[in-house]
């Protein structure tokens, strides 16, 4: 045994701590209790972030972006390179909208949830995006989970002409009318057609430049314009003759 090891062994044998008194244990417990409570709260908050809507009762409509909200990007993160994300007033609907502009569609975008390690956990199978055609390149992407526990991505772009299906991503062409559009996706049908599996939930939504957004929401079924709640409709101002 080396001198260093012997010294440690002698010290350990000689050191016999006295038993702590009950009052000392109580003081330690009182000191540690706030830290324990803080840890529990942080753990619960972290768990909620990881599963944003998973434990929420989901029926009807679930909105994740509304341009007229106080903080429309509260649960979103954004990335801007050679572009901007602003909230101007749109001349067609005479209301504030979220505008995403960038010279490169891949480097300017918004993504939800904001935490890259979190997921939406939205089981509603229909996605609607109320978007304005700015006559520029535009793309968006939806990440879903299927019943094979595989994450699949669906990417729609107005600069792509054919559909391509790969093991983990399906890219699709997107045709937009002039002005405002209501894009509606049946995620369950897309998952079944592309991969032969069943849709379980949506994990992430990412919208790239170049566009203007009014609202992004999920629903339990496809609703006609007449069935939509007033706040989910896009009202165009009446043109004066």
C-alpha cells in the first residue's frame, strides 16, 4: 500500500462521526425543503413542456397561432437570416397579420414548439393554415408520429412540381390561389397514403418564408366555412362601389 493510500486508510479508520441529534436533522430538513419543492415544480414544468397538448382534452378546434393575439409567437421559436418576421397590417383584410420574409426560404422560419426537445402532442388529424400568397417561394413542414412509432415529415412547397416519398419525409407540391388561401391537410389520410401507417399525433409545425399568416389550427374533422366559429373565419372588407 502506498503512503498516500495508508494515510487515507488511517484517516478513515480514525474518523468516527458523532450521531446527529434530532434537532440537527430537523434543521437540515427545513433547509432542504424549499429546494425539494423547487425541484418538483421544475420537473413538472419540464414535463408539461415536453408534452404541450398531449394531456389536454382535444375536441373541435385547437389554435396554435393567431395573428391578432397579444403574443402570437408565444409558443413558437423563430429564425431569421437575411429577412424579417413582422406583424404589419394587410391591405386586403385590413387587419394585422404575421409576415415571414427571407431571401432563402430555408433560413427564415417559425417553429412550434419553441423548445426543440418538446412536442405538440396534438391528436386532431386536420390541419388548417390561413396564408396569403405573396408570389414568392414558400414552404412549410409538419412532423407527425405514426403507429409504428416512426416520426414522418410532410413538406409542402410552391416551387416543387412532383411528390416524392422517402422513408422519413414526404415532399409535395403546393398550389396557391392569388391572395388569401385556407390550406387544409388531412394528416391521417396523408400518413396512410404515403406510408401505409396510422396517424397518431402531430409533433411539430414549421412555417418558412415567404408568406403572411392569419391563423394555424387543428380540428377533429373538416369544417365548411359556414360551420367555422366567427373567430376562425377570414373576413374580407366590403368593397365600396
